């Protein structure tokens, strides 16, 4: 049977030519240097330790029942990695993990996790999520009632209370080599990235047997991820959706029904949602509810498991703000949690040298590998392994020995640490009508800076989502007259920014003022972003991050938070805020809009910067 379909649609699915190219981008990126996994047969005997030194791999099939009523059967395809010597008499702790979006149980990412933790003495159950690989049923966006329930039943497999079979066999078997805290309660943690990160919350919120989580580069609220500020990320939405369709088509033999009708490989509600985002440029109420239900933001109060939240700085899909929202919610309710801002993410999948390398001989040979293993050793094995600092962040301007033999230890120099989160603005710049950004209100010139868009066609470019830096490498641009800029004097000394800048704007938008009462389609859309301007005039848009906003009421001041960054503005460089009319990666204004950003000494528009150093500007 297929998952229950609450909504029907005949909406056509858009053609998505870049879907195949996105599969590696949406899956949690495999760290550079990770070697390919030993081949795992679709059916047959264990892959013995002579071909996989230190561990063996066995394919498993597990039947689960999911859905709101728990009456929708799915068949889960999994691989079990076992350390050599594990047995009913020599039990080992376990890791449960599943793929990133577009991946499967044995892709490079999953096999890397399996190898790394198996070599460290953990059994690893790596499975293809619903709708991926040879696992049946459709993609349900890591919804707790579907994906979460499936994951919980895989914990039953590790507990030895749910049967598994070998592919092609009907013989029911049970695992007896997993260490348990008590009968039916295995020592188990979860780790995974992107789609394989969110699933951890969906399982843990309903299964207290899970002992620890390491969600990597995942979302807090899909509404923010796919339509921040109520503006659709059209490129990411289409590529995300296309990757799911592509995965279903590639594996149609496992469950032909998943791609048989109007919404290939997704529940129909998801097709309604992507159609809404593309047609309207924002999410309708049904799409908002669907995305919210599939997000940890809606059920975080139920997550009590120690969680190491790891997020990538190079990530325009799931940015640092998502991780901070989850971390703060967990911290407020007393759930043990720590936070890491690693260098890499969906928009740049290569870790810094020594940062993470599952292809190394041991997880302990890289900085994040040690953090991951220590977290599991402490919370799953029950050892006294250190769990690391409360907050740590990679700084790409710090030099260290990147040679293969030294980088795994030396990279720690590039990670700063703190006993508390650094995130919110500490310094304010005041926007001036002469196009400057002033350190005090005294220097503000009253008036406005104007810009306009030419219609629905985008006039600013930040990235080609999912492909930038790999297949595409184009500089960010803003067409003349379609953005306005506020720029500081050159910095007297370097300034380090860690966190999410805040922007407060006063606006004059006559056309939007007349149409905004009619709803989102008549409201002004704008884009704020932060440039680093070098002495020669060249610019850097750090990690190509922008903040869109659909302004509900242009007659009132608006405030928005930019995506978090970690960046050093070098001495002699300038900080520049841009407010643009459009962005090629997003939905935009349906009609031409003339806008002025207003300011005055008494009521200035402002830019707040989260600095870890003082902001010192050269005096005129």
C-alpha cells in the first residue's frame, strides 16, 4: 500500500533539468578524502572483514508500519556495519543513520559514516529513507508520523525486538549483538546530515531510547528554509523537489506506485506546496502547515536527547540561523546541547583540511571526527569522554599547517571557542542619505536613497543554488539603479563578525502602499545583504547569503535578520549594506516598484553587526 493521501492534485510537475546535478548537493556532502566504500551486494552473504578491514557489512530488509494510524506498510532497505568480533557475548553500542536528500543507504556519505563508526567499535545501521534507494513508500519530508515512526521501528531492530530479513529471504532474524541499557533499550545514537539530520529529531521526539544526536546541516523550520521572509527560494525549491522525483524514477522498480500518478515520489501535499511556491512566490497556508509539521520547530519541546548541533557556514539552503534557533530552543528547555559552526555545507561541500575526513584511519584523525566520536562515547557508551566547548566556530582567515599528517590536529587553531553563543549584534551603524554608514547618529544626513526594479525579471545575482562553486562560479552583481548601498569608511583595524546582522529600515514605497492591503502578491519584496568591499573596489558577498523580505506594511519600520556569517573584514576594507529589488535565486516583485530607504539623525535606518572585536573606522 502507498502512504495515505489526504489531498489530491492534478497539477503538473515542472520540468527540472538540474535535478540530477543536485543529488550530491542535497545529500549531506561526503568529506573530501573519504575513500569509496567496499561494494555491498543487493542480496547475499556478509561482506567479510578481509575486504573491509575491521568490520563487515550485511544488507537487511525491515518491514515497518507508518502514518498517523500506523497502518501503512513500508519496506526499508538497510546495511548493518559490524565491528569485527561483535557478537551476542561481545555486544557493541550502535549508530542509526540515514541518507541526505537524494541519497541512499550506501552512497558515499552513508558508507563513510558506516566505516568511520564501525572502525571505532560501533555497529552502524544505515538505511535508505522513505522514498529513497530501494526503500518503498513516498517522500514525506522527515515528518514524525511517517519517517519518524519508521526510524523508531529501526531502533526496535537494534533492540532485538523487531525482525529483519536478508534480501530475497523470508527467514526472520533478530539482532543480539547490540549493547543495551535495559531489555529492549539499546545503546544507540543518531548521526547524519541534511535530510539525515532532521530525521533524528523526528525519531527522538517519540523514542526516549535514543541516547544522543548529531544533526548536521539541517533545518529548524522548512518555512524559513524554503521561503525566508515569505519569499520563495525558487531555485532551491525546484532543485529540492526535482531531486526527489529523480530519486523515485531511478528506483521505481522497488515501489512503482510511488511515481505512478500526479505527484511522483512525494505525497500530494508536497506537490501542492511546490506549485504554490512557484506560482505565488510565497507559501499558502496549507504549505505552511505541511512544512511546519515536518520541522523540529513544531515539536522541539519533545526532544530531550543530548544534541550536538552542527551547521555549515557555506550554506544557502539551511543557514546558520536554523541551527541557532534549534540550539536556543533546546537550551531553554534544559536539553543538553552544544553548537558547532563548521566551514562546509550545501553550498560548499569540501571541509577545510583536517576538519573532517571519514577516509582517514580513524575518526580521531580529524577535528570534527573527534567531536563526533567523543559525543557518542560520552552519551552512548557512557564514558567520561569530553564533549567539547559550548560553542565553536571555524575561522577561514586563521592559518595552520594543512599538510596531511598535521592538519587533523592543527585545524583546531582555526576553531574559536566560547562558553556562550555569540550571535546578536553588538555594534550599530547608522545609514545616511549620502550612501554612507556612520558609527553615530551625528554623521547621518537626512533624506533617502532610491532604487527600483524593472518588473518581475531579476536584476541582482547572488548564486546558482546548489551548483555555485562547483559547476558555476559567477560573481554577485546588482544592475545599476536596482539596489542602494550604504558603506562605511575604511576599517582602521580588522573586525571579526560572528553571528546574524540586523537591519532596520524605514521605507517609502508608493506603489506597494496602495496594493499591500490586498495580500502578499501586492506587497513589496526586498533583499538585504552584506558586502566586504576591498580597497580596489572589488566585493565579496560572504558565502553568497542574502535576506529576502516580503514587507507587510511599508508605512512602518521593518526589521530583518540577515543569515549568520563568520567573517573577518580586513583593515582597509569597508562594510557595505545593500538593499536590492530582486535576486535571481528567489521570487520577487510582480510589478515595478520605486523605493526609497529613509533615514534621519532622529529616526535612522540602521545596521547592527555581531562583532567579537571593536569596530574602528578611519577618521576623515
